[in-house]
C-alpha cells in the first residue's frame, strides 16, 4: 500500500467508468465564491465524462415556495438535482429534500436513500462514499478491523458507520463513533486500526491519538494560517501511520466524482 493515499487517482478511476449524457441540475443561491468555485469544478467534471449541467440561479432570499416551485419545474429536465450552499435563511431543508425525491437525490440525503444504507445502499452521501472508494481503490481490508470515526454528522459519520458495517472485505468492520461529548477520546482512537476524521477542527488529531501503523483518512478541509489543512496534523502523524490521505488532494478530490456516480445510479 502506498503511504500517501491520493484522491485524484481514485477520482479518475471512478469517472472513467461513467458517461452517457446525464443532466445534473444545480441550484445556486445568491453569489458565493465557494459555491462558484465548486460549480466550476462540477461543470469541468461533467464535460470530462460527457454529461451536462443545468445551472439554476436563485436569490439568496428565495422563500420555500419559490424554491419548491423551481425544483418542480426542472425535475423533468434533469436526472438529478444538487443544491449548493449557502442556503437562504429559513429554508425548510426537509421540505425541499422531499420535493427533490429519492429519484433525483444525488446527495443521498433523502430519507428513503438514507434508509437503504441499512441493507442495500444505492445512493450514498458523496463524502461518506468517497471514503469507501478510497478504501476500495487502495485495497484497505476493513473486515475484522477496528474503525474509529471521529464525527457523527448526517452526511459523513453516521452513513459511513453503516457502510463499514456492510458485509464484505471492505465492510465487516468493528465501528466506533467518537464525537464532541466522547470521554477519553485518545484512549479510544489509539485502539483503532483505521481512523476516519470529520469534525471541522484544523490539525485536531495528533500522533498521540494514534497507534503505530494505523491508517488515517482525513475528511476535513479547513483554512488555517493561510493554508488548506485537514482535521489531522499531517506532519505530526506522518511517521506514525502506515498510510494517510493528504489535504488537499485527498477525500475532497473524490467527492465530486461521487455526485456523478450517484447521478448515473439514479
């Protein structure tokens, strides 16, 4: 196994198996540099595999009725719908997701798609799915291993725990979730063979969190002292771990590819 688990090669492997003129509807609210940058990357990925993007611009003050009406309007024109943050204040996310429906849900966050994570997952939240794709690409066997997830979000920690519990060589893990209220967290993480970190705190995990030879997957992307860093102190842990994802060019590189993989699985 390579020491540095780069995401770009994983992304390219996913994308080369996709294509077929699917249309992704992207709804953007107001003007946000982060949203603009993300949309640019989505368009570039779509062009690479022969898909197309229907961009819908809405006001940052759009109300729930106008958002739902717009979704209803474009549903027959696209194969899947992606909502870009930031959302308007007061947006009823549950109502909006319900309008998108499981059949257009490229983010895997509709209750029906989330429910399938317990048995037969078809559409998975892209960030959680990206972690699994990295595990598969680098042939990281999880069967019987102790996997510790730091973070319990609805789009990473929780769905990822269910994916790692699926039967198979890239499942069958013994999973522990740590969070902000976990006591003696270092004692727990030092027992982990595979540590997955998604808490939004720059350089939170140091080498004293890890046992020698563990594998670390860093989901975090943070701006810190003028640089983009992960939730793991990469330099501090590097000599301790067997392998680690870098930030940037780690999990984040794979996420947009998972959106298109979901699009083609809908």
